[in-house]
């Protein structure tokens, strides 16, 4: 009896943990490149498991954000050159060339020397000295999950409501009502993910 009681938390953790399959990912991001989605899926699932994004509400909220940020995982690197971030001390860009060097990469598009330095420690890989690695799938999804967890977003996703998702949008994008936030697009991806995944 005691052994059974000791196993209950483990059984519950396994039962409440989920990952994505390719059909679900394709349904949530129908405009995504099918070959890229298939290539990225193992890295996405591994990173989400690593960061505790393993319940339906957490996965749906995470996908709602990264789908908008990356254009349905089309872009792992910001299209712009990054020159606009040159000299941005709030991002830690204090060295010549930092704007381009530390432009947005990964599905959450982490940006700036400070974020790259913190993410390097968080994921255990030196993207500070190898910034283009942040666009490689084996690191890109981990940087997104690191960013997500560093802002306490699992707790917001757990609310599984609009107010919680709005907090995710605000902490990922820095603005909730700005036109560049594309809150309507994020909301649509989130609702689609909730529908496909069943939460």
C-alpha cells in the first residue's frame, strides 16, 4: 500500500504531461512549412519538457506566442539587420556591432547582449560568443523556453484564460495594445492550439 502511495505523484506527473505530435502542430500552424515543422518538432518537444511546458494550457499559450513571433516557425532569425538595436543600453548592447550581433533569434526572437548572456547560462550553451547558434533548432527552442520561464509565464498560462494569456503577451512583447504586438494573431493561435489540444 505504501509503495502505491509513493508512486501516485509519479503516475500523476506522467499522466498530466503531454507533448505534441506532427498532426497537432500542422493543425495549429497550417501556414507553417511542413518540412520545417517536422524537423523542429523533436526539438520543440524536448525543450518544452525541459522547461515544464507539459500541460495543455501551458503548451497552448507557448505555441500562441511563438507562432506569432516566428511566423509559424518560418523565421528563426529576425529579418531586419538588427542595426536598430545598436547602442540600446536597455538590451545591454554596449559594444560596437552588438545590434546586429545580438538581433532577434529563435522562436521568441531573444534580442540584445543581456538576453544572450543570461540565456547562455540558462541553457548551458554559449550563445553569447556564438550568437548565430541561437537560431539553430537544438538551441533556439531552449532559448525560447528559458525566456518563457525567466518571466514566470507557466503560472500565467496555468490560468487558461484571456487575462493570463494577455500577461504572456505583455511579458514576451513588452506591449499589449501596440499594433506591432499583433495581439489578435497571438490570440487566434492560442485559441486554435487550445481547440486542437483540448483545453
